[in-house]
């Protein structure tokens, strides 16, 4: 192998970088464990609401470390904030938290743009678009245009004065425009509204304080995915995500207007804290001192009021400047304490008459800044702003006269009048007008050129381009009423997340141990080198995930564990080829070189086909399924590097030093038969009969009995509920059906745990329904719990208990239909992609036909097994997104086996010419050792995950176990024989094998 030094250097550097990236995760886990232990020791289980109190103590402990050095590498060190940013992020199913898909109502946006038109054609088109959307994956706006065209008959236009050619859109649409001209304008306006909603949600999410939140738009459908790992307050999260954006304009006070109040407040606080010095302050001091004792170089929290000389001013980074609307700057970590102080009743009583209704609001945090600006808004008795955002008709990022980023905004007639009065007053008094969204001040510009007439304004200042774009989005957010409905949600309790980590990591360790042991047992010293490469491969996968900021999920762990099984495949292919070269009488150096060279084509083909299915998963899957596909793709790339380069490097180094003979066997495997001479093609008719019977049984079961659809595909709500003692699911199902309608209850794992599925009010949105269902569940299930088990203990997110509701999932009927269609396209798409790749690679349609026929055979039988056994297995056999991921993985794995055989057929044909049966049987015999070895290794891994990987993965793993078994059979007895039977030229027959 050439460039050995470069490969060795790259491998070492790659490993060191990966270990470096993972080191932050280990440090973060250690610090968080210390914080959890401290909180556990500080708050007794006997205290009321002890879980929330522990979370508060743990949070304050970690907050005190924000800028403390917690990781010292000698040449550099890192603060807790920096360590936390670099750790490997854990997903919802491992950390607990909330995942929701929001649907921004395009219908609401259209109605707003049409100024709530009463036109019958317009409104009927909206209603019919609603119905069509239930069974279509097309964008709502496309459906609306289609229905409007059908209903209008050419007599009513979108540009009618009663619809979109109104005052609101007068600058964009006039009544002379055709529907074709109006449609792109409406699409742009809708996209702007969704972008605005996205910006609002992004800012709201920042308030939750969760680690690694994820928010992303899903195509052009108006759907927004929000993931908040670690979030526990379910009601608050759902409320904030669904509430309408409140854009407001307020007059502001100057810093000098509130200085007297701030001085009085500070002095009053000194007196208050002195009075409480022997009670609350002592407790806080004790707590902080305990934290300090655990940190050798800790700096005392600035919020430690016991030692403050000026409680309010000590929290300020700086005060307000003369003439500025900013009255103070405070560190983000101290804003909660500052809010607590200035909102104390004793402090509010100090407000003078002119400040009686003042509203304090924080500014938006600048990037990488740890400080927030505080504003004093001129409130009133009704707490109403001077102007609300519904008057804004448009806002765009522009540039001012000096070429600096600015924002222009336009208002309707009503807004223009109010704005003229407001800006005139601000100009005369030298005041500022705060732009406030969700109680956060985005900007507080002054007015420098007199009252602004006409409703067109430009806001300029020290903006970056991104800040100007964000402000424009914020201004547009208030112009239209666009509701956000939760159409899919998943809430996982923290205790369930920890259990998932434990079971996932245990299955990972068991699978890794079995594979490592097997490779040494089968290949001896060569197997040991393959194990070293495998361990390096695992380190590289985790290092890449951490370095690139990917989120690790439970299916992601399953993908890594599966990669362990699949990554040995490349080494198995190489070792088997080297053994063939040795048996052919070649020297060891030449055998190793030729073995690696001849195996390369098969390895690349096999991994490319598996990678293609992973890419299809990545494209059509969502959430955890994308995590599975991501780790699978990364695993394929790192496996290729470690098997092709690292293993060979170690083999050649060992041989050059010791000169020992390499047999690539052990005393156990050396006795296995070599040079097999099985007539596989001669047995194809029996295989066809067996497969036909299995496929027929599967089709009959699928058409008569069907599949048990998960809520991903049928819609509904499901709850994973755990009890103290074993329960009877049939009895619980009957009790709940009486109040929730048809409700399915199944044992989920242990006998004291059930999965409850219901379609009760599935079409109704809002947290009220969620609370209603949880209340009904508690009312009917509380008798199965101890007497002191309260509703708060039972509900999800209210506690870290190991009993009660551990997980809740909701899927609306519309998105369920879309998920089902996406899954179907994913399976069909993968088959088409593989057909085309095989055709391109082998240049004969017979190869593609054989491969796709075998894959179709595998998919039908796996579906049939699930249909036949869905009510017999003691675990969930629902067909959902995870099941589709399993099907596609089976497709990739099965084609992997098939490609290895096809590749050998091509190689043999190039050497000896096409000889029909002889070539095919020879190829199958020469690859059977690799096929069985890899399949058995993978099955061992899958069985380890099936047994130890947790209940949520059992159906997923069962599908893969069945699929791998059937796939191994089909690659030998279906794919290759069909390829042979559809080839007209049967070639020269080899009588010895054809007999």
C-alpha cells in the first residue's frame, strides 16, 4: 500500500480529534452529575414539590459555573458554557423533552390578506381546500388555487376588489391583474408570513433555556418542527408555541426619568434584606457557600444578596446614559433576580405618579453577548400599547442613505394616523418608540425628522444585516393573524430518557463485545486487527457526531450498533479474498495486496447501495429516523476508511516485522470445509416454491388481516403509562373506552406498563384537550396507584417519577396521512434507486430485475410476518416510521449481499468468459462463507439490541432480524437465480456442477 505514512498520520490525527471532541461530553456529564448529586443532597424527598426545587437548585449550581473554568487541557482551558456548547447533544428520547410539529394556518393568512373577505367563491374555495388537504400532500395554497379556479368559472378573479385587490395589498395587486399574475404575489406574501412566524418561534424558544433546541421549517408546507430536549413544563411550552404573536409599539422613558426610583428601590432593598438576613439570606448564603466549597476557584454569584452593599446596582453591568431609553444593562444570569427585586410590592409602591404604570421590558440578546438592556415602557391603566402590530402591512430589509442596513415598514390608513401622532410626539419630546414582540424589545429608535406621515417609515441604527432581516421579520409577524396548530407532538419524561440511555448503551456494549470476540475466534490475529479498526471506527463515529453538532437519539444508537455489525463486513470480504489468494498458492505479501485489491470493488458496491437507502431515509424520514440514517451514513464512511486502510496497515506492519505466516484462521475455523461445490442453481425450483408459498401467505394475510398501524400512520394519541404493580390491560381498556371511546390498551414491556392509544378528539387542537385526556386517565387509573399519588405526580412533565405517564405522542390525521405517503415513497424510491444503480454498475437489466425482485420478496414477507404475528408477540408490532426505517435498512442490507454475488459473477466472467451455470454456482460458492459470516455477525448484534435495547426498539429490531434472515436467503436463492433465468444465453454448462 502506498503512502503508508500519510495514512498512519491521518488515522492518528483523526482519532485524536475525535477523542478531543468526545472529551467535552465526558466533562459535561461529570459536572452535571455533580450538580444533580448536590441538588439531591440539598433537597429532601420529604419536602413539598421536591422535584421542582431540586431542578431549581441544580440550575443555580450550573449557572454559577457559566464562566468558570471546568476543563483544563494544560495548553488551554474551557468554561462550563464552552464545554456545554461542544458536548455531544442528546435527543428527545434520551434526555426527555418535547417535540412538536406546528402547522401555520395558510388559510388564516389568505383570509387576512383578503381582509376577511365575504366573497362566496373565495370562502367556498377555502372550505374545499380544507377537505382536499386531508387526502393530499400538495401545498394548501396550490389546493386553494385549484379549487378557486374550478368555482370561479372565469367570472370571479383573485384580483377582485372584494378579495385580494384591496387596500391592504393595493401596492402589490390591482384589479386588472390575471389570476396567474396574482398567484406568485400571494405565494411571496404567505412565505413572508411563515418566515415571520418562524422568527417569532425561534425567539420564544430561546426563553426556554434548554440545551441544543432545534427549530426548522419543513419545506414549503407551512410546517415548523420544534425540538426541546430537556424541557419539562409541557403546558408552558405548548402555550407559548401556539399563542398569537403580540407585536406592539410603546413610548419609552429616558434613563434620567427613572434614576430617582432606582436609587429609592436600591435603598429599600438594603432595608428589606437586612430584615430577612437571619432567615432567607442565611439559607441562600449557605447554599452558595456549599457550591463554592465544591469549586476550588469558584467566584461567588453576583446574586448572593447577603454580601451585596447595593443589591440592585450590584446586579447592573452599567446604568443608563443620559438621554438613552436603556435604563440599565444586566448580565443575563442576573435578570431573574433583577426582575424579582423591581416587581416586589414594596418596591413598586415607591414608583412616583408619572411612573405609576411603567412596564419594564428586556431587550433582545445580541449574538455572543451575556448582557441584556432594560427598558422602561410608558404603560397605562389598561396596560395597552400605543399601537399594535396588526396595522403593519409590510416590512423589508433595506439600506439607509449611508448604505447601512435598515428596515422599511408600511402601515394601513388607521396605523398611519396613529403613527403620525406617535412619531410627532416623540420628535417634540426627544423620545423613543420601542418595538416590542412577546414582551421583548427588538429596537427603540428615536425620531429625528418630525412626525412621519403616510405610514411609510425607515428604521435605521447600528444594525448588522442579519439584525435588520430579523427586525423586518418581527414587524411582518404582527400584520396577519396566522394561528399555529400542533399537528404532531411527542413528550418524553426524563426518567424514561435515562432508561433509554442505559438500555441503549448496554445493548451497544453487549453487541460490541460479541462482535469483537467473534472476529478473534474466526480470524485469529487478523481478527484482532479488525477489532482494533472497529474500535477506532466507533470512536470516529461518536467524534464526528460531536464535532458536527449532531443530536444523538435512541435510533441513532441503534444505527451505530448496526454499523458495528455491518462494519465487519468489509473486513470479512477482504479476509475471505486473501484466504482465496493464499489457497491459490500466492505469497503472503502478494495475497494481502491482491485480496484487498480484488475486494475493493465488492466493498464499494455493497456500501454504496446501503448508503443509497440511508440517503432515502434521510430524505423521507423525520426526527429520530433521520438520526438513524445519519449515523448509518457516517458509519459507512468511517467503516470504509478503517477496513480498507487501517486494517491493511496493521497487517502489513505485523508481517514485515515478524515474517510469521498469516492463515486468517484459528484452530476452530481451520477445520471448516473449503472449496465448496454446492449446486445452488439446481435447487432454485425448490427455493421458488418455498418463496412463492411465503409470499402468497403474506399477501393473503395483508389483504384479509392487514397491518396494525401505529399512530404515525392512522393519527391519534398514545400514552406510555407505568404502574407500581402488574395490571390487566383488557380491563383497563374497557374502563377507558367507556369515557374516551374506542381505546386500545396493550402491555408494553413489563406487566406493570401499558401503552394506551385513543382517537378521542384527535381533530381538536390545543392543550385543553391534552389536559382533559390526562385528567380522564388519572380519574380512571388512580385506583391502581398508592393513595397519596396525586394528579401532579401522574401527569407527564410534572415530575421525574418512574411511574405515571412516561411518554405522550399525538399525531393529527392530516400529518398521519402525509407520513404514510412519505413512507410509501421512501420504499418505492429506494427500489427505483437501487434498480438504476445496479443497471448502471452491471450494464444488464437482468441483474437489476433479480435484485429488485429479491428486495420486493423480502419486503412482502416481512410485512406478512408482522401481519400474521401482530397479536401474538409480547411487544409492539405497530407499523410506523421506525418500521419503515427497518424495511429500508433490510433493503440496503439485502442488496449488499446480492451485490457481492453479482460482483463475483462479473469478475469470474471477465476471467473465464460467460459459462452460465458454472460461473453462477462458482460465484455463490466462493461468497457463501462471507454471506453467512456477515449475516450471523449482524444477527448477533440485532439480537443483542432486541434483548437489551429497550421496549421501544423491539418491534424495530424484530423487523430487521426477520428481514436480514429472509434477505440472506433471497440473495442466494432468488436474486441470482432470477438473473440467470431471465438471461437468454445460458452459457457453456459445467457438467460437474450442473449434475
